[in-house]
C-alpha cells in the first residue's frame, strides 16, 4: 500500500483551486466506476446491519411490549456507528494509490474510529467554548480546526497534533474554506431536499432504493470534495514551508504510510 498526496495546486505553485474546480475534481473522484461499487457497498453494509438490528428489536417488542421506546432506540447508535465507520473508511481510501475493496474500507474505518471520536470531542469542546464568546469565535475556530479530520485520515496525526497541524494549514485561508464549505453544504442540502420531494417515504420499494443510492452518493461526493480541499491547502503549505525536505531530514516526522499502511 502506498501513501499518495497530490502536490499540484490547480496547475501552478501559487493558486488554490476555484470552487468550480473543486466540484469537478470531487465528481471525478467520487464517480470513479472502479471504486464506486466498493464505496456504495461500504455504506450499504450499515443499512443491512440496521435491518438485522431492527428485526431483533421487533422480536423483543413482541416479547416485551411495554419497553417499545427503549427497544427501538437501542439499534440507532449502532447504526450511526457503522455509518461513521463507512464514512471514515471511504475518506481515507481516497488517499490510496490502489483501489481498496469494501472490506478494506471498513477495516480502515474501524482503525480511525476511536482517534476520530477523541478528535471530534476536542473539536466540539473548542467550538462550543467559542460559541459562548459571542458566536463568531466558535465559527472561526471551527473553520481553523476543520482539517483536523483530514489530517487524521490522510497523515495519521491524532488529537492535539492534528489540531495544531490544522491551524497551520488553514492560516490565511479562513474565507476560502468558509466559501467552499458553504458551497458544498448548499449543494448537498439541495440534493437531499430534492430527494425527499421526488421520492417521498411512501413510494415504491425501487424508488426507495434510488433515494438511498442518491443519499449515499451525496455523502461520497462531499467526502471527495473535502479530500480535494485538504489537498489544496496541504500542498500549498508544503510548497510555502518546504515541509517535504524537512520531513525527510527528521526521522521522527513519519507519514501515515510508514506507520500504518505497510502490506
């Protein structure tokens, strides 16, 4: 397995990709026919798991009808956990030179799960603290530390190291990130609203499958957009700071490849 990071920035050394270019790259990456099947299966697995757990919940409901709320709430965190694993696995798979199978994607997701939960807890604490300070600091810090998840998935740095690295990568790029996060969020939201309007919940089973597929593709597309956005700022930072040469000289500065991705 090989760790790969594209060090080109929109064809030059000094310009970041435009929002439209990021959308184009995200579509190309997320719609790769050789990988899309495994991405979809990685997300479908939680759907299958959820069906099994809800089936068990239904059987328990028959036995314990007075515990309905508790019984049907139990599968929810398990389903969300599997969806999170699929998301993390797909996100990290974008950084591999070779195609990962769906089981390898799931394994990658489980490897990242607990470091992600710790990092997410740190982010939530920082953002909530900032929101208490007249809201604006929370938004600012949320953007500044937003690449920490990518740093965990693509570079293997965890916890406070990932937050520090994110702060460095996002320096002077607050509005660039705000614009692109807003654009990606708006497009994803429009797609999801359109799906709910076109395929209401009481439609035919085939249409329900179509709705699930569109939602899955939207999640994969958003992940690909985030990956390309991370690449832009990481490459820009490397070019500006000469990070590649310094890492080669520092034996303690190891990549995700040397630590975790050996065959």
